């Protein structure tokens, strides 16, 4: 049956007061920018609709005015349930000033909630979030004082604790694809991700809601390959054709990059060195990435976080190890080289792209062999905070899912921040100026990673900085290595709010890390499978 073909303004008029609106996309990928912009413009002109609940698994935005930022208007929004808040600063401010209700839930949990809601289940039962700030015995994922409804509860099943997250109401799902036929069947051939589009569409439709999809092309019914359909037309109520390339960019950084949607056979890269990374600037991020790369296990399936961990892939490529690893990104890309910045989420020449909820099935089940993520704030216990700092609310994103379930975990970051200056000469590291912010604190502001949980499950955890490496054990952090040229008391202990345990066999970090050329020959005899 043909579906409605609307303008963006007509589609925005479908949203009514009090609706729960699911926004599809990941940062700037697969974002229905034209539709979200039209909804914000409708409110600006008419002060309608009001009191919306916004739902997004990953934050859609660019840190300024695009995507969910169009909807950061008093009166338009009553509640936000989001996995990542870092790119929606005005919504952050509204939540932190108690103007709206706000929840920060794990990204993977939200994607699974959409699927479980679609299936008519009461919610999602999982261990994800136990002993973190989303645990109702701590903060319950609530951002502020006006957020009072409990969406999470603790359940004991067969002697084990789980968290139960309530199902999500979805009255309108605003999504994006590439091509639609007249019956509403949607393909995504130009999109670098699939995200949770199918689950969101089913969740809305099975609750009596509406599904609106922004596309670039509309073709006659029956002309699309059924294997290419990502959202079947039976779940779609309306399609909106976007003729403005600026409102249908592949990501918020890139109009269209064929490398994001073509596989390894299209890759045209120079041969990589098998022994050395070559001369490079020896800044803290490079030193950390080099030390982390020495932990890489050939054949491993990885997740690399944003920031410092992104450099690990570069080093792995330079030493010829990248081809022996499989890098994954939480919204669904498998293989290839993950992109960065506002392209983050996409991968160059991936081997496969699956849905976000499927990727988190794999992650939550322990599929990641090694995860390398950021180190923003670390407590004596080993707890990590990356989700909230005073009046800054980045949110947890997929961090809780990834860190809680990876087989091996590595936190990577500078020892101090905001002004750190170093020098490396003759194989030794010297701190010229410390950063103003100390990362190793007595207690984190919010628990995004629970060391208690990791110890209970036997998960191995390391903390890698440019000057020191720690491991987690039941007593807390244990200092294992220090960089050559670093003074233990002055450069490490005096820069921490606590005194860690010091391994009796304290080592010097490998000297190769601090050379102009990084000579490291990985063992590559292992293979996948």
C-alpha cells in the first residue's frame, strides 16, 4: 500500500502535545536533519507542540545548532531520555538547571529497550549498569532534582542481581534512510550506519504510533531489492524527500565518502611497515598509544573509544598489526578503520555494518576481546568517571556497556589535563608543565565504570598514561610501570589525591616508546577464529 509523501512541514505537524519522540541517528550520521529542523521551526512560529519527551540512544548533534539542538527550546521539551548528551549543550543546560526532566541511560540499553518495547515486553533485564550511576541504589540515571520517576529497578533472579529498565513509550519515530519506494520500503545504501532504525520503527508502530522517514530518493513500488530493505514499508507511515544536500549529509563532517559504504576490496592504501612506526611527534597521546599498542593481541576484536584511544589504530597500522585486528564501533560498523570527529561512528571500508542493537548484543555477551577507552577521572578504588563533571554532562554513551562486558579493559589518557607540556629527549620523559586538572582523585563525581563490578567478575583492567601504568586489583590501583626520566614522588605521587599501591617489581616503561622511531615487532602468528 502506498504511504503518505509529505513535506517536512507537514511531517512536523504530525507531532502532538505530550508525544514521546524517538530521534534516529548517531552524532551526525543517519540524522533526519530536515525533519528535526522543521519541528523546531514549527515550535518557534506557533509555540506548538509542547511537553515532548525526546528519546535518543546516541546523541545527535554537532555541539552547536544541528540535530537535537533544534529542539532545545523551553516549553517544547518536558523530558529527555538519552545515552549521550555531549553534543547537545542547550539541552544539557536545560537539564542541569532543572528546566526539564533528564535521564542518562546506557546507549546499548536504550537500543535494546526499543527492540524489547517493539516485542511487547515490559522492559529490558540486564546486568549492564550495576554499581554505576544508573543503578537505582546510586542515582538511577536521573540527571536532576525534578526527575523523580524511577525507570530502573533491581531484580534478583536465580540468586543474581540484574537491573530492569522499563519499556519506552514511542508515539513518533523520526528516522532516515537513502531510498524509499512508494510503499515506504526503505534502503540505506548511502548511509554509513543502520543504527537502531528497524527497532525504533517497530516500537512506534506496535504502540500505535507513527513512523516518518527522511530519504533522498523515491522510486516506484516493487523496484527495490528486498534484501536491501532495512525498514519494511509495513512499519512506515510517511516518507519525506530531502532535496537539500546540507540536510542529508552522510555525517555532519562529510557530504558523502564512498569509503564509508564500500568494503575492504576498495581500499587503496600504501603498504604498512611491519616493524617501525617511523619518526613522529612524541606528544602524550602518541606515547600512550604506543604503550597501549603493545597490549594488542593479534586476532582480537576491539573497541576503541574517542580521544586518545583513536591514536592506537594509527600506531597499530604503522607497525603492521592493524590487519591482524578487527576494529568495531558501537553503532554497528565491523572492520575497517574507524573515523573520528563528527565522522565518528563510521568506518573506512568496513567488512560489515549491522544494527546498533545487534552490536550491543555482541558487546553485552562478552564479544569484545579488548576495549581501549578514555581516562577522564579515576578514583583510588579504580572507578572511572567520563559522564559528568560539574556543569558538564557528556553522558555515558556506550561506555558502560563496553567497559562492563569486555574481556580485557584498558583506560588510556594523560596523567593530568588542561595545560600538560612534556619533552622527550634521549629516551627520557620530562614534565615541563603539569596540567591544571588532576585526574587521579580521591572520589569520582560519578561512577561510569565500577571497579567493584570488575573485581567481582574477574575482569582484567589497566590504566595507561604517558608516564605510568597501573593495574586494578582488590586493593585498588597498583602502580606497575613508570616512564624513564620520571621521578616517582614528584611526577606521580605528588600529582595524585591518593597513594596507590606500588608493585614490588615496579618496572620502567619500555624504552622503545620514547624513541623517535617506535621499534616494536608484534607477534602475528595468531589469527581470528
